[in-house]
């Protein structure tokens, strides 16, 4: 999910706002506080690295990529944009006992990011449906991974605890490059190693079909709309490993997905497509 939204998505978001005004969509953030501890401090991923934070399954969360971060939501984990938030925001969340995940885009080039010029033209492919974004040629590991490493350096320097690399299933899309499942596995494992080398926990974003091969490389999963597409059961390997699945739906009301996702152990909530502060957790 990106912050910039095409016209069709904006129309969908407007409809969701209207739907979200009903009494059924009232936020229940006034529930009792949860303890800030969300897992053991050290875990050994499949690559043998040590990470400083391993969240546990069923940990609740907030995901906000648009606008000034509302730090008042009473949840143990926040996921916010790495470029657009300062170390002071991370420090404020830490002071309230939160762990903080750094959102970066790892699968496409974004023309508005401050490091956009560092990406050579030969790694930029077709538009991915979002204004100003082009798919990356993830086969060129020697070029793309160091750039992602610099982004993760930024996350670490700002004090983030984990990282959420977006667009980790380019091989299933029309990117302009002949990407294969093996290319994606190599790239995703490379991203995980970059994060672990910096002591950061890392999440697998979507890429449901490769979960069996990758669950050991990642500390958590982030998923969009598995209930909409009837795919939530594919995420159970993370839950069985006591690793959280941070999950959102955009169009389904909570009554349509919460009973199923709570039974599966997912950390689910409904969000507006623009990923502003509003949330309706299960």
C-alpha cells in the first residue's frame, strides 16, 4: 500500500468513509491497555542472525502511512512511513511503550522519495498502477539491495524496531521484467538479511504463495485483504510459529471477517484505503 492514491482508489476510499460513519463502525480504541511487551528480545531467524525484537502472534497494531501520526492509539505496535517520520516520532511512541515498524517500498521506484535519483533507469520498469511508481527489476540484486540497505540504515538510525518492505510479490505482476518465483525468493531473503544485519525485525508483505518457504526468514507478516479474496488460511504458518500476522481489510465490514480472522489468530482491523489514523479493530 502506498500513500499516493489513483482516482479509482480515491473514489473507493470516499465510499468507505461514508460506510464508516455508521454506528457499526465506531472505533473501540477505548478498550483496556495492553502490556507493551510483545515477545522475547532475541530470536534466531533462518539466516542465523540475531534480531532485537520478535513480536508474538495476536499482537494488536496500528498502521498509518498518511498524515501526521496519531500517537494516542493504545496498541503495542505502530507501522509508519520511514521517510516521512522523524526520530522524535519514534521516540514518542517508544516513551509510550510501543514498538515501531518502518514502512519502505522495496518493490517499486517512487519519484517523490529523496533517494529517487539513486535508482538507475535500467532497474525501473512499468507503472504499477500508482502515480509516480515503477516496478523495480529485483533480479539486479547487486544494484537494488544496497539501495534498500541504505533505507534500512535510515530506519535504524531513527530508532525503529522493525521494517515493512512493501511490494514483495512483483513476480506475480506485469513489471516489464521476466521475474520468476525464484527471483522473488532470492530478493525477499536478501531484504530479510539486510534487516537482520541491522538488528531489525522484518515483515513479509503479502506474497502468500511463498509463505511456506519464507516464514523462517521473517518475524511477522503484513497482509491486505486476505478475507476479501478468501486467502487468510495461507497465513497460518506464521501463527503456528507464534509470529503475528498484521492484517487489514478495506471494504468488508468487521462482522464479515473478524470471526474468521480472530479464530485463525490474525491481528485484524478495518482501515480506510488511504491509511489515515482511523481504524476499526476486531
